[in-house]
């Protein structure tokens, strides 16, 4: 079994999977540029762009979720809406019990994500941190 820290935003996801003695890092790129949501009328060009963006995100989130499906526990972190969006998707997929927390985090390097994963899951195993979802 593995524990996972998932750092995610709309452009990329970094997954640090912790096993007994290693951290394996996986990166997913969404292929999306920064997206600006428009408050345009239904059916306009901006509405079509928003639907395309959401469809692209669905595919991206599907890839990310497939890669963490076998995790024993998942800590979701990230700077924006994506962390909450993927949390909802995980819960919908029946994986809500694996989520130990959802937290805000700025951009992190791969080594920082790996170090956070090792530190947090060691704390959880020692009982230093209470597990359970919170935003």
C-alpha cells in the first residue's frame, strides 16, 4: 500500500507516492493554458470555450485519479480550485475515505512535494496529526 500527496492545479499535478522506503514522483501536465472564466451569455463563444476547458479538465482529472486509485491515503494540496475539484471527483468515485486532508499550498518543487509526503505520513503513522478531511 502507498500513501500519496497530490499537488494539483489546472496546469499540472505532481503525485508523491510514499512506500516504506521510497518516494516515487509522477507528473501529469494538463496541456491547458491559464483559463479566464467569462460571464458571457449562454451559447456564446466564451461559453463554448468554457465547456471545452471543462471537458479537458475532466480528462486530466481522470488520469490523475486513475494514478491514485490504489492509494491507502491521499493528502490533496494546491493553490487554487483544482484541489477542491479533484476532491469532489475522488469522493464521487467512492474514494473519499482515502482523503486525509485538503490544504492550500503554493507552487512546490518536486523534492518539496516528496519531502512533505514523507513527513506528513510519518506523522500520521505516529499519531501526531489527526487524519480526516478538512478544507
